[in-house]
C-alpha cells in the first residue's frame, strides 16, 4: 500500500509543479532580443575592461 500511496503523492507533486510553471509570465520575442543584446553588451564591456587591465599590467611590468 505504501508504494501506491507514494506514486499518488509524486503524481500530485508533479501536477503542482507543472501548474506553477504554466502560470509564469511568458517573455515576448522583443523583450528576449533586448535582454540578449543587453547581456552581450555587458559581456563586451567586461571583456574590454579585462583586456585594458592586461595591457596595463604588461606595459608596467616591461619597464
């Protein structure tokens, strides 16, 4: 009997989880594109800063 009860409990848990995922707000294509572009800009800025720091350390260590 325990096994059947556990199966039923797991089924209810899975249904609650699926319902919670359906309720979440959907991200529109325009918002998704904007977010991807913002993320890409942030990564480019981070990479540029790192390259500048590397150039500064190599030029100062060369003196």
